[in-house]
């Protein structure tokens, strides 16, 4: 039976309706979902009631789940997860004043998960358990379109170049000047500015405002100017889908050809989402 697929925006994204992800899915259905993911980059399933086991089972169809790079005790000590080595809680919820999760409050600039690792995440699976009444939306950016529409001169300038990505813990906006920070003291890796998707063979920009700081082979001023030109081009509204979360949403996105960001929300409201990541390969 064909999937019921509804585009979410002209930029990217689609909802797949009529599937209960608690059930074992036939191989042909899984293959069709993966095909839709490659075509639309972001897939939404509404009204799901998923346990950790359900979410892990479904994500496993897309590849091996990646273990967390930070110590799991930060969430495990509160007993909120059966699988601390795999599960990240994206949450501002506090237990006796201590966060039960990570990435708690406020706005977060565009980024790609784990771009600062040698083998960044291929895909991310985020499930909404509690959401605020307003704000906390996730913005998704189509990096295929961002690359395809680059002026020819800018494409030529980035051809074959690489940039340094670094993860400055607890920084969710680009408030730090990378030239004044020892980026090597943080998780970091040099990645191609343009990457090729291993399944679709399409090219996508692979830099982002939050975590990309310097361009290999350029001085700070020239590198910053080049990155700023790329950021200004790719963050156009025409390339973006804004997702307003509802409880029971499962959203999966392809980190190899999208960026995502978060809008601000009230720190007086609870936000709790559960995340799993599918491991990726070297970027080329």
C-alpha cells in the first residue's frame, strides 16, 4: 500500500500519515519511508505514543544508533531513560534544580548534529513528550537548495575547501568569536564546505552559523567574510521549514543535507523531547 505523504513546505519536509510506529513495519514500508526521507529530507509522524524501545526499533531501520559522546550519568541518575548510552533528553525540565537533559533553554542557531566529529551523525530522530504553548519551534534548512542557488563566483571560491567545526559546550548562539577562542580545546574537526550525500549523490553546503568558525587556508578576516557570505545566502526563508511541535510528534531529519535551529521559548514552560542519532560515515 502506498504511503500517504503530505509535503510540509515548498522548501523541504513531508508528513507521513496513517502509520503506527509501535508496530513492526514490513520491509517494503521501511524502504518507502527511507525513499521519502531522501526525497524530502525531513519526515514527520504525528500522534505517536512511543516508548524508548519503540523509537529505538524504528530508528534502527536507518542504521546503527550512535552512542552518546558525553557521560550518560547526567540523565541516568534521575531514572528518566532505560538506555543512557543511547538516549539524549532535550529538555529544560529540572529535578531539584538540576537539569534532567541537555540543550535546555532559549534560541539555538542553525547547525548540523555532530559536524565537529570525524564521522558526523547521518540522521536524528526527535520525539516530543512535552512542549511549550508557544515557541521552541525547530527550523529546518535545505542545504541542497542552498548550494544549488549559490552564485557561480561563490561556488568557485569554496570548491575543494574545508572549514573547522567545533562544539563549544553550552553555547547555543554564535556569541563567541572563534578567532579569540582556542577551538582545539573543544571537540572539533575539519570538514569539506561542500559534501556529497552518499545515497542521493547530490551536493550540499556543509557549514553552519553555530559551529563553523574558520576556513582552512584563509586568514581570519577572509575566512570570516567567506563564511558570513555563505550564512547570509543559505539562511533565506525560501530554504526553511518551521516545525511547530505537538506532543506525539516524531521528526527525523537528514543531517547530511539539512541544518536545524530552535526559536526562543519561555523558561517558565516545560519542554521535553527524546533524541536518538543514527551514526554516519566520513564526509566527502
